[in-house]
C-alpha cells in the first residue's frame, strides 16, 4: 500500500489561548491588505448556509441522537486548509463552504468559465440541491496546471473572518480582565472574613470595625464587577508542522495574520505518538481539562505533515437568570412517546423574543374574540414555537426551535435553511413569556472526512492539490487525512441577574380589551437550538436535544 504524507485538521469546541509566532517571509500578494470594504455580511451568510448544510448531513448520519457542533469553528479550520489548496480541492472546499460569488477569482484562467453545481450524489443518482456534490467542469479537470489554479480570492474571506473574530472576542477579552480582578478580590474577601472571628475573640474592636468596613467595600466592588461580566468567547488556531518539512513561510505567515494561528513544530516522522500526546496535552491544558484525548491512538502517523487545530470556547451568563428555586424534575417526552426525567428550569413573565409559527413559517398570533372576551389562537398542531434567550451583554443569544409535536423535529429540520431561519427570526417580537427549559449537557465528537466528501470536497482528501503549503516537490503528495471535531455545551440556570423594563406601543383597541396573556414555551420534548451573534447573525453553534439525559 502506498502511503502519502498527510495533513490532519482538528476542530474542537474548546478554550484555547492564541500563541503568536513570528514567521519570516513576505506576505503573498494574494492576501495583501485590501482597502476595499470586506464582505463580512456575505461571508456570514456563507457561514450560515454551510451551518445548515452540515447540520442536515450530520442529522442524517446521527438519526434520533442528540447533535451539537460549531459550524463557525469548522469553517475556520477549512478556510485555513483552503489557503494551502489549489485546483479542484480549493474550488470544492470553497463551494462546500458556500463562499459568495463576489470572492470568485475571475482573473484565474480556470475560473473564467461558469462554474456549476452538480445534482448527482456520490453514487451518481439524482438528488435535490441539498447535499449536492460540486462538479468540476471538464475543461478544468483536463487542464495540466489544475493544481496551480486559484479559484477564490481568499483575502476578502480571511479579512472578514478576522473582523468577525475580533468583534466577537473583544468583549471576551474585557471579561477575562474583569475575571482576574474578581479572583483577586475574592481571595482578599475570603482572607478578611477569616480574620474577623479572630479579632472578635481577641476583642480588637477598633481593628474589627476597620476590617468590617473593608469587607463591605470589597463585597460591593465584587458585586459591581460581577454585573459587568458578560460572556467569555475565545477563538484560537494553531498549526503543528513536521519539523523537517519545508512549509512555505508565506503560507504560515498568512494564517498567522488572518487567524492568529500559532506555528508550532512537531516530530511526526520519528515520534508520532509523542506528538499526538503533546497536542492532546496542550488541548487539555488550554481547556482546563475539558477536552481529553481528542486525537485517538493511530490518528497521527509518520506520514502526518501538518495538524491544523481550531478551537472555540463559549461560556455565557443569561441576561435573565433562571431562579434555582424554580427548578423541578419533570417528564421530557421523547420522539417515540416514552418519557425520561429532566430538570426543568422555569421563569415567569420573561422578556424574550418569541413567536409561534405555522408550518409555512407565518406567525400564528392570538386574536381577540369579542364573543368570548378572550384572545384565541388558531389550532397549530404541526407548527412550532421559537424563543430567543439573550446572554448578558445582548451580543449573543440562544435561539430554540420547539415543534408542537414530540415527533416534529425531522419535519422542522427539512425546512431548516439559512434564509428561512432569517425570516423566522425577523418574525419574533419581544414579549413576556412563561419559559420552561431543561438543563442539559452535550458532548459530541465527529470524524468528518466522509461527511465533507459527500458534501462535495473529496479532492481535499486526495494527494496532489495542497500545493500552496510548500514549494517543495513533496507538497504534491500532501492530502488531508482526517478532520475531527469535538463540541461541548452545558446549559443550566446560571446567569447574572438583571433588571430591565420594556416599553411597548399599543393601539387604542388593544388598550381597551387588554393584552393577551403571556404564552407558554415549555421545552419538554425534542427541540433544535443555536447560538448566534446578534449583530452579524453568524451562527456559532447549532444542535438539537432529543434526550436531555444523554450527553451525546
């Protein structure tokens, strides 16, 4: 069996701290800074399209199970791989990532023709657009210099992703600084309160009074700082390269600039197992032991030349906290009608974005019935409810899509697309809602080569087209060997209490008849959820809960 040097890409939902590494070499003109506006909106739309495409593929492969992943994290890793790709592999990666038309490199000879999407699956059968495999035009397949063509102008994509990352993590950096102050004050507060009883025993009344005043001052400052803690979101990337392989300095530097990716060397040829352990240990340390043994034995071999790692970690506090006293054990009805016990959090009159939608996506609002004097809602057994729960700081929010039927997830998934999701979100006014949400913890691991190949990028896993990673002849034998992704989420009642008032304009008739009672959103059956950046609309995490008692 012939062995080819391989590139391993690992994308894990973890807490990583970027280590900036200087790499000598000039930046390739392809990624030179542009004075034109970056198409961040188009790149976000592409990310969201990729998110829903990948969700459908993973849902198909993980039927009836919980699901959770970070499309944003995976897209980051694939874009780093795309920077080193050329020809069919580059085009296929960009197509799977749904890169916008505006970043197609029309100056390249191979992309001057009209690219098309195939409507055949891997077996050649006719299928719908969802999951279609991109077909590279024959005129490109047959060219001798296919491995050198550059179909996408990635500098615009990289700059947009960098802008998004900086904005997403700006508040997180502030939160981390506040966290350091909180830790210092907590230690000081603990030491002071420990000394108080001793001073009382020794009858040191004057000093006791001074220390008591200081304790109160520290406590007030602690409470003030805790109110300023919004969320912690960290995005980090690293490149682990075989120490003897001549990776192009320009390639490494471009990724360092665009993704703050640290360039780290490893001895894959002589000590692949040691390199695997080292990468895993680095992950564990950076994630406070949350992600362990991410790379299994045998994943890294003497043929491995590069490991691309991407990590994203998120910890948010609800803008409106669920009261711990209102958490109760309740039945959660599974898709097959069986029930399991779940810890259900509850919040009455919670100000949140909410809408009940009909199967066609139109709102099903309550209508005042003069005969009964009550607000009535049309029967909607096949529809669904949507709820937006913001995290403190109102920058990120969790959106929950709850089918009315316990077995309605699959039908809702068939409608799930980036554009329809945007339409649904626009139909969600803020109002008071009675919310019941289960606590849950999900930990998911995905080995993605087959999934990504089925989505249309098999060439990336075949040698010959990752030629932009190095000028060395051996670069023509490079290929992605695997792409693995691990994601972890914990949802509970924790959050920072916040007081808020909402002013709503009502017309004269509604004032006379009174507002409808708050709707009830009771997530005691399978549901979909996502975490998104409110300003840009970027989907950072996406998943479903089929059984809150199962971790995966």
